[in-house]
């Protein structure tokens, strides 16, 4: 129960920062995806059922802001959360490098699915948007993840001992 509350707190903080603060740190119109980053880290530790529920809930929350593509964020975040949760048993995710690759890959796949389903993007423009924004968002999110993973590792090493 404590773990579920902690994950809910992480997602709430990520959603709050994503909707209020992240646009201040964008570089060339590219912003990190803090919500997806939190979902990847939750899916890597919690499992596929809990991660999918959290992914659907936070995605539905994101969909209420611009309701033109209602359900698209819920769908994409559920798929990514489920995949990360299912893959955690087959992949050794204890190292920071693997978690960074998971974040990078999850953002790339999420953005590809999102651009395919988005109603304002023509099919011919999907590869452009994916290369222009998807790769940048994946790199930026992985950079933020590296900072957060380092902080958590230092906390675990120095405070939890």
C-alpha cells in the first residue's frame, strides 16, 4: 500500500511539473516528458498491472486538457507502461544505463504511437514529427532521468544506510 501511495505521489508531482514548469526549460520547442519518465520508473519496479493502471489514469488526466484526441494519451501511456512492466522480469533493470535506455526507448515508441494517432498530424508528417520532436524528447527525458537516478542512488547510498 505504501508503494502505491509513493507511486501516486511521484505521478502527481510529475504531472504538476509537466503542466506548470516544464515549458520554461524547453529547448528548440522540445520538452522532456516527466510523466512518461515517472511511468517508466514505476513500471520497472511495480509490474505491468499497477503500471498500466497508473498509465491509463495519468494519460486520461492529460487527455482532459486538450480533449480533441480524447483517449490517445491514455492509450499510449497504458501501452508503454504495460510493456515496461512486462519486460521488467526479462531484463535486468538494476543498472542506471538500462533504465536510461528504457526511458529513451519508451519516449520514442510513445511519441511514434502518439503522432500516428494524433488528429492534427497527417500520415505523411508522422516521420518528420517523430524525428524532429521524438528523438529530442527522448534524449531530453533520458538526461533528466540520469539526474533523477543519480539523486536516488545517492539517497539510497548515504541516507538509507
